[in-house]
């Protein structure tokens, strides 16, 4: 019996692993996991504050950025108030609004682009929180600095705009927002970042946000003590120091993303340029999509069928290593 090597390209993890320094930080601490973690990860906050030239009081750290997304809804969206995001975006925004019994509106995309203008008709006096994933998951496109500033200038500063930059380190496009700069002018802008993507620490569950200190203080009131694990903040600190790992991952991703995009196009797939570590494919029918999914699946390549997130006729492929991407193309070319 021949065994097929499984290639998992369904969750936008870093296919190059994580920084060796992060692994060392985990090894150095693993014998002490009988101890509780720190309640306030000050050393990590100091590192992030230095990196982004903000104060530690502007930083919120959570067990994954999803925990901060949940915390934003829990803290700032009262009963009867509403959340707004785009349809075809990260599932957690609507899902967590639902958990908290808050209404979430979904603005449409225009030609698969998250046009901030499309949010405006959905804003009313109950809107408290807007989530924008930039780059957007699953479509991979971005809104620009100019577009973001235009939106911020048009809405009340009582509405929090949470800009989810989980994939920011993969972006090479110059028009990508300098959100840290914009936040100085717009105190309602919250920037969310993750250690799960380019830093390769998804399994350790750690993310952070930069926000106005009053917002951060309110978030802290509802924080569950010891919700970070004992290993994650040390690994995160070590990762931030390993710029070569981040640069290397971003560079390899760009090269492989171009390869996959061009080859999928040549094979006739509907796709759009991505700024993240994944690529979006859409299909006329569910049957066409399922056939592509199954062809890869039987060859050991697991990608994401967007149906699991309630989005029809679309697939998302995480950009893997060169060999994985070459295998995708050769399997699909042979089948077609
Ligand atoms: C846009 C976006 N934000 C946040 C997350 C979650 O990140 P974390 O692992 O830090 O909770 C993801 C994960 O896929 C994502 O796609």
C-alpha cells in the first residue's frame, strides 16, 4: 500500500514553521509549566510598545487575536447595539457577535473587493464596532491607506473601527495603511495583530492589539486572569527579535504566491491577486468546486472549502512550500 503525504493548506499557518529562537524560548521554559503565567505580560508589551512607538498602556495581549475580537464585542457592544463587517470576511466577527446576542450586519463586496464605501449605508446610531480584515480573509485583497482614512473621516469617533491585520507582515504593496500613524489621529482605530501567521505560533495562541489607552483599560476590566499560557509570551518576544525569519517567510511567500496565482490562472481558474499567504478561487457551481477540492484531497492536499464558513462555491488555498505548490499544479493539470 502506498501512503500519501498529507499537505495541510487549509488554515493559513506558516509553512516554514516558526523562528528557531521561539522554539528555544519554549524549550527553556517548558520545565516550568506547573507555574501560572504572568497576569500582565509586561515584557512583551514593552517590546511591542518599542516596535510601534506607542505606550505599553496602548497594548492589549490576548490568547490569539480571536480572543481580542471577542473581547472587543463583549466590552464595547451593549445590548441592542450592533457590529458591522463585510460579507465574505473572517468568520469570527459575525460568529462572536452571535455568541453575545448582538446583531451583525454584513456589507457586500464589490468585485470581491472590500470597498469601505459599502459599509456606510449600514452605519446607524446603533453601530458600535466595525471589523475590517486587511488583508481580507478569504479574498486576500487590501484596502489602502487613503481608503481607510476616508472611511475614518466620515464616521463618528464613537464607533470603534477594528482593523484586523493578522496577515500584515505578508503585504508588499506600498498603499497598505500605516495604521499606527492613522491611530494617532483617529482614537477610535484599533489595530489587531496575530502571532499565528507569519510568526508561526498558531499553536501557542497569542495575539495583540494597539488601541487608545482608555479602550485598553476597559478591555482589561473584562479580562480573564491567566488566560495566556506560560510559554506564549516568551516565544512571542523571541519571534519579534528574529527579523530574518519574518523577512524570509514573507519573501518565500511572495515568490510562491506569484507562482501559484499565475499557474492557477493558466489552468483557467477564477482567482484574484492576494496580498496574504493564501489564494481565493471561485466557481460557477458547487459541483465544479467540489471536484477541484476532491482531486486535491485524494492526493493528500487539504485546502479550505469555504462552505464550512457558510460561503458558497469558493476554495481558499494557503500558500505552501515550493514542492506543495508544484504538486497542486501538477495534480490539477493532470486532472483537467
Ligand atoms: C483575519 C484573521 N484575523 C484573526 C485570525 C485569528 O488569529 P489568531 O490565531 O491570532 O486568533 C485569523 C485566523 O485565521 C484571521 O484570518
